[in-house]
């Protein structure tokens, strides 16, 4: 890749646009506002662009954010780059994908589930299914091995140096002394992490196909369909190949991390939040029990909040509080869309065919509303109807919430009690929880 082609990834104007797209209210980890770069930054950005093209740019420490995963589990560490570095890393990610393409880069979960559904429609009854999870995947990626894989793809020297700098840059909490450079692992949260993870497992994914009937991987979650006679060789391959990369997977004894059996069996198999089970009348694609229960709890939680006056704290006007509650509940039920973007539980699980589950959840919501005189008159949208609307979706859909409407359009469409007496401050998006 010549220098002229390299320049297109770090043009000053493109970096300014990328940085400026971030809300003006956000400051990066150095305390700089996006406008500091956009309005007063030509010389600075030109210098940074040149450093990137020379492979000499050094990332300042990322901001460390911790996300709890549950009792007894260490928190997930997420590295948050500065706004400037987010723009630079996106450019690096694009450069990597264009100059060092991966044969089978991880698809979106939607396409993975779709592919599995199609394959499982005529799955032989003797076929077995294995679901496994790679232990601490991102944290155990070895830098030397990763960079060697980039070198094998003839990655330009300047790009190799930027990748090396990005993955060795540490993350720190505010007020804590900057730790030493990372010697192993890829920081989760930076935009090149997904590409690098796929590169690291590229040969593994390719060779796995020779040891099974079908496989699917989404980051560190893997589902494998195989014949009984392939099992011994398959397990040996998994252990040996992953070990050669410094990785291993959770084995039997951890039902949440490892499963081996048949989707014809009583319990079926879970993968990426979905549940697959072959019944006498065909393949059932449903939602994992814990995912369904979590969603139900969130719906009931909204109803409980309203009954206990939780909405009245922010909206003293009773009619307005009811409108906002109805909006929130409908939003949770149907999800929403804005242009090509889709949001919500049902959009993610739109490939299910377990309609009785949607009926049951609809009945739960109706029952919860009927328990109180304050809510029994409130009519909400239904999951089952929303499911059909999503299956036959068009941009002109009026049943699913539309985030793309203006404030005035949203008020007219979703807030029946609002009238001209409501002040502009009360119709601000922030007050409505961000339509």
C-alpha cells in the first residue's frame, strides 16, 4: 500500500468530521471538547495525521470503565479512547479491513442465527451439538502471534506500528497512576478489537470446518454441529489448536459455558440468547429462558414504577405522567427504528417462531395493568402484533415507535394528553427519557 493511498485514511477534514459527530457536551479523557479539535485544530490534526502515516503516533492511556457481570465474577474491563483516538482507531480499522482482509470475518448475530436456522431445518436426528465459550478471550490474545498474522497478510509497516501501539496502550482509572504497557491481550472497547479477534482465529475457523458438519462463532461463543463419529477428533482439535494460541475453553461442569447434546433432546440448545429445539412439528426457535425472564421483569418493573408514583416525581401532571408511562412501556414492547437503525428486544429476537411465548408475555402485561385501578384502563401495544409488524416492516410503519420523528411529531403521535399549555421545557427530549 503506497503512501498516497494511506493518506486517505487520515485526511484532516475526515478526522474533523468524525470528531465533530460526537455530542458537543462530551469531553474526551483529556478534558478536551470535540469543538477544541474541530474549530481550532487544523495544524494539530495535520501533525497527528502525519504521525499516523509514519507509524509514530502514540495513544495516550485509555479511560478504564468497569462493568459488573454478576456475583463472584470479575468485572469486564472496557477501554475508552479519547474522542480523537476514537476517530483515529476507526480509520485504522478501515485500513486493516481494506489492506488485510479476513476470509470469514464474524457476521452480525442476525445473519449467524439466520444461517443456523436454515441449516437446522433438515438436521439429521443423530447430529450432536456443542456450545462452548473461550475463556478470557480478549485478555489472552498474544501480541507476538497476532502481529505475525498481520505480517503474513503483508500489512504495511506504518499500520503494523499503529496496531502495536494501540494494543499495548494501557487503560487507567481517573486519579490512578498510569500502569505499564499491556504485554498481552487486546483492549475491549477499541474499534479494532473485533477485527483483531477475527484475525487471531481466522485459521481456527477455517480448520474447524474440517472437523464438523457446521460451525458458527460470534467473538468467543462457538456453536458446533457434528456427527457422533467426529466427536473425539473434534475435541482434540479444539484443545490443541486453541492451546497453540494460548487459549482454552470452558469444559463440562459449567452448564452456562459448555453444552454437549442434541437439539432433539428435551432441553435443546441455547446460543446468542436464542433457544433451538426440534419438536415433532419442526424446528422451534425461541428465546433463552433467562433472556425472556429478564425482559418480562423489565416490563413488570415499568408497571410497578408507575403504580408506586415513580413517574409522578418527574411529571406532576397526572395525564402527562400516564402518557410518558404508556410511551415507555410501548417502546419496551415494540422497540423502535430510526432510518436503517433498529432498537429493542423484539428486533433482536425477530427470528424466533415461538408465538405462544409472545402471547404469554402479552397476557402478563395485561394482567399487571389490570391489578390496579390506576392502570387497568391503560391500553398498550402487543408483542405479537409488533412481531408481525417487524416481519413485514416498511419505513412507513406506524405501529413501531419511530425515533426519527421531530419532537412535535412525537408529541402529536404518542402523547395524547399534551396540549399547548405544556411548556417547551417539558417537551425536551431529555425530560422524556430520550425518544
